[in-house]
């Protein structure tokens, strides 16, 4: 799946089944469901899941918790716009970045 197909999938009521949990988390975040997004990110116990988890806590305003998850992901804490970070993470997880 590429970024355009992902964006088109947002018109559905459920994410495409083939998406990894971290990507599903970004899908739910784009749909405005932080809790489902968090559940998906937390269920993927690897660097990708931790990166999305960090983004979600940053979006929530919990900088300390976000910092923990950025460290778990092996990434520096993001400082740019949340929408830019969302796109950068998605591109990376889809293999486009």
C-alpha cells in the first residue's frame, strides 16, 4: 500500500486487514480515534509500534511519556508539526521514506 491508497482507505469504517498494527494505529488516529490508535500501537511491540506510540503521546500532550517511547523506538523526540510527523512515520512504515 502507498500513501495515496492509505488516504483513500480512510473512507472505510475499518482499516485494511493487511496493515501492520502500527500503521493501523495511524489509520485510527487519522479517523480521530486516539484510544483505538493507542491500542494498536501498544500491541505492536517493536520500534515501529514504539515510534507511533511516541507520536500519539506527543499529540496527547504527554511529553514525558512520549519521550520514553521515542527512546524505545531509537528516535529523537520530534519537534516539528504533528501532521508532518504523522506523514513522515506513515511514509517510513509504508516503505516510502
